[in-house]
């Protein structure tokens, strides 16, 4: 019974993974087969207790290895955490209220009821609110008072380079009072960017170090676990093609291999190949299954028929596919799944470039007559290729859209470099830049701000100075083009191996704060993925919690009641239109009416959905799928999908979203009651572009100027103005990411650990574009949310993009473009 119970916990753990990715499917038959093998392979013992302990330990690790090889790198730690938590829950050691707080945080709708932040100079408002909600859990009662009484002692943890290692040095009695799991909650509140290493340490402490060290890719091991009727599935990721490795493996096994890339019309050919393979005993590879969705039922039928057709013992069916919900579940559940991802890190990426064709071809490497320009610009190009890919890990700060640059982009660029240097007398930088940045790599880039970054990076690597001795590729000089290590590929590879394993943000032109942004992004992705899996989120009361927790119904009911009590009545649109009629000289009246109409639709949706959820919880109406989704979202502190369809864009958790909505409604109510404001709250608008167009219209109509000749110039104010400008509009409320405004109202480097700086008041000054003042500036993009990406609109811009603001600077456009500097209207907290 102890073995059976533990094994059932493990099965339900892996069944949760299907919600994370449609390719993570595992059947009960496959699971039982692994368990039977574990019975045979685990250490025997005459003592029953010892034998069961051996079997449990062996099977748990055997299962971990088999599942891990089918997971993407980003999901392997998630699986380890889910495994750990499922076992804790099964043995009554998981406090569900604490687990829920770790994943979704606390819910505090009215931040004004929270005690005053005792350390605003270092403790962010969001962290303080996290401590306030954390203090509602029994184990953390009194935490806010403890921080208020000794803020300096807590600041030492905040300021530590590795705060996850200092958690056992918390001020008394917290270091002794809290267990290892509760320390994770403490770290999430004070330094959420360091939660990943703390989770790794926690899982290692709970179930063993080997469960946080995933096995390397092992093609031979996967083949060993397959059979003629068990297909092998490569789950693809960008930048990886397993065909070369598979062909070499087939050669080592002395087996014939045939492949076909699936697509329209390739079905009959694929069926013939499989039929031939099953009789002759060769390997058949069906590539890119995700591209031929309509043929997937046929594939499922073919694989299902293997059991009865008795294929040749040497036959193997290999399948490759990107994650797709259309891929047959039967094949996934019973097949051997594998993932193999591209190398991570600048150094590993550059090494891979030099070890693959055409650079690894000695004849190609030696054929260009201009040896020095070729070898130096080749090194520069490989650095550029790795730079583009590795910058993705910084999320929207790196690229608005994470493009899938791959080896084919590098391959054609290398061949063009060789061709142009051979054919031209000098080095044709303009032609090289255009072909590489605009065509080869730029062909994938759809966002104009990303294209600006790509061209700026290209200017860094293809220029005259690149041919000088030890040209710097990073501001620190850590990365440079070596003048004496480029004559042979082996020498260059040796130099690349000497580069740092983990590149600093400065290599990518980013501020050191970018590492915090990256770590926060990784923490958010991990927690949101665990939330999607639904693992252990619906438990309540038991499991080591000591009871006293609110049930799902109670929590959702209380939250719905609280939100409904805070929602103001709908705006009276007719009364507003009477007070602010449509006037030729005042376009803002139209803007106001449009905004209030949108807010009315949103608040009506929120009100009706919460009222219906309350009725459904009491059994007065049926709990439909839509209402259940709203209730689950409220329980998980996320914005219900039903609301988002009617809402302004927002990435905030539910509590912060409600507070943001109330703030916007208050702004518009003050406008309705007190007249057009002196300073507009720019983030409050549903559709900011309408406000901007209205401001331009007022100016154009006032001076009888064609509106298409008018645009905004910008002036920054050091303090909030008290009177309206003659023309234009004052706005406030946005944040700067990747920079700050200094006392001279110029762009400057951000403060350490401060990711978003409030913008000073800004005057939007309508003027003829021909009369704009000329001054050193950075064209800073304005986005609605920190995600930055959106749907590509007919304007050629993303739907998340608002406008460009010309911000004064003394450091040039390129510096801030590489920094990823932008103005954000709505933060994600």
C-alpha cells in the first residue's frame, strides 16, 4: 500500500503536465510499464520496508529521467517543483494557503487600508503590499510590525547579492520560526527576482539534488526504450533540426533511413514509406507533423495498426513536430518523446556557429582572398548572430517579439560575406549591412522598433573599426575581435572557449538592472505555468494547514461581494453629452463620451458576471463554463477572460487591476464633475490615440491648419502645473523603463534595482512638423503595457504601441535603443 499510494501521487503529477503543453501526454499503460521495469531493476532486499523504500526511490528517479527528456528546458524545474509539492501534499505536509500565496500572491483590493511602508527608499510599494497580505497567514502573523520595528535588518536581506542564501539569517524569531517552504514566501515578498535559485535549493533539500539536475539529451537511450510499434517523437524548438544527428545515429547502427517533410499532398508518399519500412526494417522519419494537421488522424490509425501488423524488428518510426494540439494524443502517450534545444549562452552559441557548415568546412574557410577582413568580419558576424538570439532572454526589454533567428540566417550571411569580399575591391559595408540586417535577419522582423534595434546592432559589428586591432564588441572590452586568433578555426574556437560562460547585460547594451528584469520574467513564467497546470491549487483546509482556511466558495463569494461594493454606478452618458456637447472647437467632449461608453460596457460586464457567480455559488443559477472561469480567475488572483474582452489592456493581477480600474473611473468622474482637467492622467484612457488626435484637432481647428501637417513636440516640466497650457495638453502617469529623467530633465541611467521610474509631467505641444525644434534626442516609444508586443495594426505599428516621444539626451539614439528604453503606461503590478 505505501508503494501504491506514492506511485499514484506520481502518476497524477505527470497527468497535470498536459495543461502546460499539449505534447506532454503520458498514458497509464506507459506509466505501468515503467513501474514494472522498476520492480525488476531496483535493488532487492529481504526486509520488506527496505525493499519498498528501494523501489520508491528507484521508480521516482526513473520516472523523472523518462519524463524530463520529453520536456523543454524551461519546464524541467517546473516538473521538479510539481513532483516535490505533490509528494508534500500527499503526505500532509503542504499548507494550501501558503502554496496558493506563493503561486498567485495575496489579494488586497484597497491598498489605502494597508499600514504605511516603513522603508520606501528600498522597499517597493508592491513588496510592502505583499508583506501585508503575507501577514494574514498564521505563520507570518506580525511580519509587518517586525519590518516596521527594524527596517535596516530587513534591508540587509534585500541588498544582498544572493538573498536566497541569507534567509536563515532573518531577524529573530523568523529565522527559527519559519520552515524551508515558508522561507520561499518570504523571499518572494522581498526579492522575487531570486525565487528560482531558492526553489532549486528547496526541491534539492526535499527530494534530492539529482531531481534538479536534468539528464542530458541521449538519443541512444531513447532508442533503447523504443520498439517497432513504439514511435519516437522529437518535440522541436526554434533553431534545432535533429535530422543531422539522426542520420549519423542511423549510420552508426548501419540502418537505412528515409525521410519526408509532411505538407499538403505528402500523405500517400508518407504511407508508402511507412509500409516499406515495416516490411524491410528501415527507419522512417516523418518531419514537421504540425504542418499537416488534416493527416494526423491517418498517422494515429497507422501507429494504432502497428500492434496487430507485427512490423520488422529493426523498423522505427521517427516523428518531428513543434508543439501542436492537433498532434495525436495516442501517439504522444505511448511514444518515446524527446526534446533537444539549441545551446544557451553567447559562448555556446558562437561555438556552435564555428562548428557547423559552412564555417567548419576548411576549404570554404580558406577560399576568401581577403583573409584579415574575412576572418574578422566573420567573427563579428557570429557574435552578432549569438547576440540576437541571446537577447531574447531579457523578454520585451530585449525584443518586443522573440524572433526565431536560426542557422539558415547565419549560413546565407556567411556565404554573402565571402562572396562580397571576393568580388569587390574594398569592403562593401553598405551592401553587407543591407543584405544581412534588412534581408536575411530583417526578413523575420515585423516590429519597426525591433528593426531599429537590429540595424543599430548591425552598425556595431559591420564597420571600418572592426578591422582595427582588438576591436571592442562590448563596452567593457570583455568581448573583442582578436587579431591573432583568427587564422585557423581551431584557434578561434580556443579563444571563444575562454569567453565568460554567462554574459553580463552590458554585452547586449543593457543596464545591469536588466538582469533583475530577466530573473523576474523567469519567476513569473514559472509561477504562471504552475498556475496553468492547476497543481494542488484547489485544496483547502487539510494537508498540514491546520484548517481554518476559507473554502473556494467562501473566498470567491467574499471577493465578488467586495469588488461589487466598490464599483460605482454607470456613467449617465446622456447627461454627460448635455453637459459636454459635440463642439467643433472642443474635440475632448467627444473623447470623453467615447471613453465613458467603453468604461460602462466594462463595469456592466464585471457587475453582471460577479452577481451571477454569487447566485451560482448559492445554487440559484447554473454555474456555466463562463461563470466557472470567472470564479476560478478570482480565486487565482487573475483577470477573468470575460472581462479582458471588454477591458483596456492589462497584465496586472486581479487585486491591482481592480485598484487600477477604480483609479481610472475616479479620474473620469472628476472630469465629468469638475470640467476638463489641467493635467490628464495618460494611462487612464482606454484608447490613448483618441485623446492625442483630439488634442491635435483642437489645435488644427483653432488655427485653421491641415491636421496632417501637425504633430506633437514635447516639453518636460519639473513639477505638476496648476494651469492649462495655451495649446496642447499636460499629461502625467507614465513610467520610464531602462532609463530615468535626471534633474536637468535629460535621459540618464536608472538607479540600481529601480526598474521603472515615474516620468515628470509632459506637455504635448501641437506644432507644424516643419517648425519642430531640433535638439539631441531619443525617439522613445510609448507602450500601453510592459509586454510591448501586440497585434500588427494597419498603421504598421503594434496595437500596444501609442506614439514616439522625443526625449532630450546627450548619449545618442543608439545608446538608448540598445538599452531597450521605453515609456510604459500600465505596469504589470
